[in-house]
C-alpha cells in the first residue's frame, strides 16, 4: 500500500479544483493561511496573462484537519475558480439548451493537448480536452504540496527556486548556495541578481512586441534532506528518476537535469565526481567537496542540496497565432487565441517546488513512516543517530 498519495480534479473554467491527500501523519500544524501563502506565489510573474488578475487562489480545508492540526485522515481541499461566474452555462455539468453559447473551440493550437486529446477521447469540441490539460491544474498540485512542505519543514527541509534563463538570456551569475532567496521572491521574474532581472524583463517585453512567447530554465533546490532518501535496489525507487518524472509532468516542461548533468558530459571524470572527505568540524562526519551530482548518487540522496534544472518551452498560445486546422472541417485556419501568458517561467517555479516537495515527502514517509508526527520524528532521530557509528575508525 502506498504510504502517501493524492489526486487532483477540476476543469480550468469549471467551478473549482478538488484534491484529496492521504498519508500525512496526525499531529502536524496546518492552516489555510499557510496554504494560501504558498498558492499566491504561483500567481505572480512578469508576463502573466489576465487570468491571474481574476483568480485569488485559496484552498478551503474540508477534512483531515481539526483546530489547525492534522488528524491522520484524508485531507480534502476545495479551490474555487473565481472565473467560473463567467462560464456557468458554458461549463455547466447539467445539460444546457441549444441557445446557450457553449464556447466551442475547434481550431487546434499546435503544442497543446488539443490534437491528440480530441482523437483519443473522440471530442469534436477541443474545450473538452483543454479544460483539463490547462496549467490551472497546477494550482491544485501547489495546494497538495503545501501540506507536504509543512511536514518537510518539521525535518529541516526547505525548498527554493529561481529562474536561471528566460528566452536566450542566462542568469546564473550567483551560485546556488549563495542565492539570497528573499531577493528572488521580490523579483517579478524570479531572478537572483538585478542584472538578470532587467534582462529577463526586457526579453519578455520584446516577445510581447513580437507577438510571440518565450520559455526558459528554472532551478529547484532542496536543502536539508537527509542521506538515504530513495534507493538503488529497484529502478522505480531511485530518487533521481522519481524527481525527473515529477518535474517532467509539469505542463510545458520538456527537459530535466539533476545537478550539472549536461555540463558533466563535457568534463573529464576526475572533475565530475564529488570527492568525499572527513568534515573538518567533526572528523566522524563526512562531506563532499563539490556537488556536481546535485545531491543524488545511486538513486539516493547523499546529504547535499538536491538540485534540478528544468527546461520549459514557450507557451503555445500566441496573439499572432500559428497556421493550423479546424478539427471538424479539416479547413486550414489560424490557431485559436485565448487570454494567455507571454512567459510562464516565474510562475512555473513554485510548481517545480511543489513537485520537489511531493517527491521528497513521499520518500521521507517511506523511510521514516509513522501515523503520528511524533512517531515519524522518533524514527528520523534514531536513523540520524545511527550515522554516528560511521567513521569512528
Ligand atoms: C504555470 C504555467 C502557466 C501556463 N500558462 C499557459 C498559458 O497561459 N497559455 C498556454 O497556451 N499554455 C500555458 N502553459 C502551458 C500549457 O499548459 C502546456 O503547454 C499544454 O498543456 C501542453 O502540454 P505540454 O506543453 O506539456 O506538451 C502554462 C504552463 C505552466 C506551467
């Protein structure tokens, strides 16, 4: 039986999103305010479209929490789509009359789920595909991950993200360990230095003028994960594989790198491995002198920061649409345009953090389990203390 699981449901312009999370131990402090704060981070971003001006995401806790403390029972949440007031008839679950504007959509957007989804689910209204494939669903994932994150905090694990490229502008001047994460939060493009902030914004402005869109690369990093999350013994237990899958599942993500994975291919082996030495502050402990592996060796966390870099493609919806086809008539038409973002790199960062949190909480629960936070903490402390036995000579 899986220890930790969750499901999301909901259409982009439907009444809202529903989530159920199971496997969070009893005794964890959790409030709607905490979840709301995390969700608001997904809504900010230079180059965002109009939808985020309408929505003000918050999740109502409907079960699994009493007086601000988890009960160990399934946690259900409800996130209202404020835009639904404009779509009540078009997205009605009940049948509607012929006179109703159903906002039918038949002009395929290249790069979206429209084409394969229409053929697979035999849909002549592409809206029946795009409503669920829309990145609105990532609001639900951020809500689930807020719960995961709250639990990870109890074990000293924190997760951050920043944009390291926007369009063809790079912004990695500051090394991961030296980033001032407060500054990143204050930047509308989630840049870690003012120069990159200005260049990223200029790239987005130019894309807007050119009536196109741009993608980029974002970095997600977890500090404080203990040695030994994931396992080398079976392919589907490897932490790097699980992380790559989770990141790749984010809408529009097309590449995932762990550590300096791609650059390593051009370096000799002696420069790529992270050498292990006794920690000068405590010779019974060990530490690596570099972190090219991005905190994962042999499918297990090695105690270093876990670092992923994630490539996200430019958004498919453009104010100057691409040539396309009408799915029902076969006629050559322009692709549909719906209100859309110019660049979603900054908004994708908190979603990347969410996926990191979900993978790590699952691995933490596998390793340390427990029905209550106290039980899990005892398991964790016992394991950490067992490491004192190593390196004693
Ligand atoms: C935070 C975020 C916001 C997005 N906003 C839009 C958008 O406004 N317009 C759009 O066409 N695609 C947007 N996307 C991307 C689409 O959801 C995605 O490209 C589409 O579902 C097709 O899936 P694929 O690109 O993963 O193959 C967004 C993605 C993310 C992560």
